[in-house]
C-alpha cells in the first residue's frame, strides 16, 4: 500500500514541463543543468487520484521544481528506510 502511495506521489512530479512563452518542451535534463535557476517553468499537474477532472497548470522557477523533486525523493528514501527497519524487527 505504501509503495502505491509513493508511486502516485512520484508520478505527480513527472509531468512534462514547458517554458513559459515558448510553447515547446525544454531540452533533455543533461542540457538543462546550465539553465538559469530563476527561469519560470510551467507543468500540468494531474488530477488527484480517483478524480477525472482537476488537472491544473502550475508555474514555478526551476530552482523550486528542483527543490520539490529533491524533497519527494528524500521522502521516498525515508519511507523505504522505515519500511526496511520495520521488516527487519
């Protein structure tokens, strides 16, 4: 159950981003490293699980998207470590 919840959380952050005003998708991650961290990037956030309607467009700076991604990865790592510790007792 926990893994399904974590997978749904990660899936919510995997939307395809677009740079505001260009209407095109950004270059692959390898070339985005040098991107200005204050550039505004918009992504379509999917509807909450179990709902058909409700997706929305969310715009944040590249720096904020990276922070959100790292926070989600840290939460997943913490949950997996907790599950491992509970399983080893």
